[in-house]
C-alpha cells in the first residue's frame, strides 16, 4: 500500500502486514485533481531545485490535500492515503488491484475524513448547543453532492470511524452523530450506519443485494462501468475491470454475486421508462432499476422472506428452480414466486415462456423477464409448483412474437390516461413503448379461432385517483383479430390487483355482463369508443418502429361523434353499437 507522509511530501510503500496507522480521505473529485505523477514531479523538482522549484501551489486541489495532511498530522497521523494521488493510474495492473482493494483500505483505516466541498457550517456557532437535526447547515449537508457519487457509497460504509468536514475543514460530526441526516440523504437505515462503526464487513452480509443496489440507484460516476466497479468491495467481490464494456460491467457483477450468494432479491427490480428490451439472464441493466426496491419491499422491512432458488449461470442463461404458477388464460404466461409472507401475500415475477415460439433448445422452461414483480394474495399461488426454469441470456423480441394483430390504446386515451395494469400481463405499464403493443401476445399452436378477454386499468393523468377499467372482448385465430371487438368501461374507486383482473376475465368468459360508463377526457367529454382501443398490425414486441408508426397514425384529429362506450372497433371504418 502506497501512503503519503503528513510531515513532508513523500511516498512510501508498505507490505500488508507492516502498514502503519493512517488516515484516509473521501471526497468528490474536482477538475485538475493532483495525480501520482504530479506529486512525483513535485518531489523530483524540489529535490533538484529546492523548495521554490515546485509548481503544485498553482493547483487549486493542492489546498485540499495540504489541509487534509495538516488535519491528519494535528490528530497524530504520520501517513495518509488519497485515491487521486496514491495510485499510479498509468499502470492498469496497479489501478485494477487498487480498485479491488479499496474497500479493504477504507475499512482498515484508523479514521476517514469525508471532505464536503459544497457545505459550510460557518454560520453556526460551534459552542451553541443544539440537536444535530436543528442545525441550519444540515439541509445543505443532506444536499451535498458527496451523497450522489458512486464511489462514496463504499467510502461511507467501510470505515470504522468516519468524520465529516465542511469546505473550510470545520468539523460537521461523525457518522453516528449525523446518522439521521445521512438516512434522509441516502435512504440507508440509521441502524445500519451505526453498525458500520464495527469496522467489520460482516455487518453487511444479512443485507439483501437488492437493498444495497437501491442505495446505489441514484448515484453517478464519471465512467459508466464504475457504477458496478464501485460496488465490488461492498460485496467482497474481485473481478477484472474492463473499461468500455458499459452495461456488461453490472451484469458481470451480478453474475459474480450469484456465484457467491443465493440471493433472489436481485430479481426484485423494476424497468425504467427508457428500457426497450428483454433483460438478459433476467438481471437488471443498471443499479438505477433498483430505485423502487424500498417501496416495493417496504421501507420498514429489514427481513424479507425470499425463497431459495438454486441459481446457476450457464451458456444459455440463468438457470434456477422456482415455484411457478401457470396463468389459466394465457399459456405462455407464468408467475415465479420470489418471496412470501405466510398466509398473507407473495411477491411474484411475471415471466413469458418461450416453448411456443420459434426458439428450440433442450433447456427446460426457457423464459424471459418482461414485466415487474408484484405482490399478490398468497392464495393466488396455491397451485404453484416447483420447476426448473432458465432466463435466456440473449433473445430477440421477434423470436417471441409472430407478426400479427395486437391491441393498443388510442392517442385520445393515452393523452389523458396512464396505464396502471393489464391482464394478461403485458409489457410493463408506464414504459416508453407501452402501451404501443398490448393485447394478444399469444400464438396458439392450432391457430383455431378463440375468444379472449383483456383487462386494462387506467388512471387519469390529471388526477391519479380517477381510475377506470376497460374490458376488451375479442376473437383471434392466433395471428389475426376478428373484425370486431367490444370494449366495456367500468369506473373504479380503488386500484385493482392482478387477482381482481383475473377474476374479471373469469366472470366475463362465464357470460357475466358489466354495467358500462363513459370514459371522459380531461375536459369531461366522453372519448368516442373507436378511440379507446385499436387493432393494429405489429411485427414484434417492443419494436420502436412499430411504436413510432402507431403513434403517428393515432395522432389524428378527433371527430365530434356520439359516444358509445359499449361498442365495436374494426380495422378501417368504426362500427358503433348502441
């Protein structure tokens, strides 16, 4: 380990078993940070030309290093470590070794000084006794950019003794004293922040991977791959750094975690609006997809009863053994149980099986993840049975959808409403390409004409409490939707759940008729039936060209026609039934 002296500008390398006590710096990088070469050049220049030969005084960040060394020296430390200048980044081997060792170095430091260059406590009288939360600078402390950077997450969790300083190097407090303010800034429970003082990585072991990823969800790094690499130490994982691999870095990290820990919480992530494809191996693309983890699981819940799933990475994808409930109305749709609360509710992940597609392999129950996990009553999965499944590593959307007719919302509806839920479950609600393609995604082997029912839950954009359910009945022969279909609109006071939507389909197919109402636009006028749901031809699931074409075709002028809420839609001219 290479350390920098606090008494004079000098580096010294120490074997692991001879490393002295040292202070370590945590900070946000600024422009023109001093590098190892800068310090070495300064040392060489001073040795050659004397004290006047140096040039570091011209660099603003030299002041930060000088003040840090001075603070450490005043507190009795002869050696310090700084990530900007104690690593020779011109050596890729040293850089890789340092990144893999960084958590250990922060954990084994005697003290870590976190320097917040955008916080000032100068308006606060240091002798004025107040609770931490009432100090006027706490808000700026919580808003500090230090809490938004990827690398500072491990720098906050690893050290046994973490002390915060403002831009003038005035002491703000240590991690325990500021734990409530840090919890507000990061979402990390104050109890965990207290346990971090144990100076032992074991305190993180009971914490699920999904929760740790959620802590990193809104943090950013200068290089895309560092969003994954900055988490290596937290999971005690060593893997090579391959800058330029972009999203693959986070996939590799998750793969390495799977090899070490059987933690199914890694599947409890949500798609973001920018996503437009299937998830390789069923895994998240970036930590950002875990930003809703806390709200999904529950902020006050520390122990989630996740199931064991015996994961194994193979060439084809991620193999696992999970309880699966097959959908009673959609042959290719299943629900994998991720967690359960006994006799109460279960967390299920909708999956799309590929057994009825053009993809043919000897692997059992190949599937893709295409939607977000949802909570359902425990009775919903009473018939679930344990099965081996495989989340496919690579699959094209065209492989899962034979070109044919599909159902979409008209632009008049889309403009004033958001889609909250669909049944059978389709591409995730709220996504960028949703609801461009929804409705029939099944292709039955016999291609015989059959009746289908599709349920859409809508919430008004102007008032999310205004909710409606659209029940669409249609006939399909596998790739084509018959010339007419009916749409029934029901007003709802409360959100519907997956189980309720399934019950609506069951009642509708049993011949039950529902009372209809109008679907109002934002001005209170009823939206014509022909503009509620449309039949369109699509070449694949989640195809952006199809999406753009559909959007353009839907953005047509509306005619002042009589509203028929229970009506028919036909390709071409609208046929209304009253």
